[in-house]
C-alpha cells in the first residue's frame, strides 16, 4: 500500500497519508513529512528519541507530534529514519531512530496546521489529510 501522496492545495502543501490503523497512520505521517521536505543522503545513525504525546483527540496527537518533530529537526538538525508508534486512546508513544541531516531541503515547512485535517476510514484502514504551512 502506498504511504502518502501530495494533493492540490491553493496556497500551502497538503498530504494524504494512509495507514492500517492510527499507529501506522501517525508513523507514516512522520516519514511523509520529512520525505516531502528533504533530500537526505546521510546513512549514519545518530541516536534514539522517545516521545509521549497526550492530547484530546487523534487529530491533536497527529498535529502536535508532527510539529514537535519538525521543531527537533530545526533545532538539532536530525531526521527520523525509523519510527515505531503506538497510539492508545488519547496518547501516543513514539520511538524514533534519528540521524544527522546532511542533505538539501526541497521544501521549508513552517508548521503543520489544524486547518483541513481529516481522517477517514478506507477499505484498507485509514487516510489522513493534513496541511503543511510552507
């Protein structure tokens, strides 16, 4: 199953992301964000990061997680290489293997917005539409 696609948006960038469940959907969203932003050629591993995100809804968890990881990229210059996510109720446990960034930016993303966020059930699981402020 394809993990994400870029879809038309009048001013920003909109992604449609697929996953079998909310955990896979969030993991695919993290990787799609960085795949859209960066051309990274660094194969060196850096370290591991653990995040616990608690929020009121799955939409809150997704936007807050993506914004937190985006902030880590701009502050520490690290990118996620492997992601393991476990969403349970109104929280998500996220384990990330990250590496130093040493490539080129294809696109500068300022933030992930709540505008237009949409999660739908599909034949194969779930789809997410999320807007990136560029």
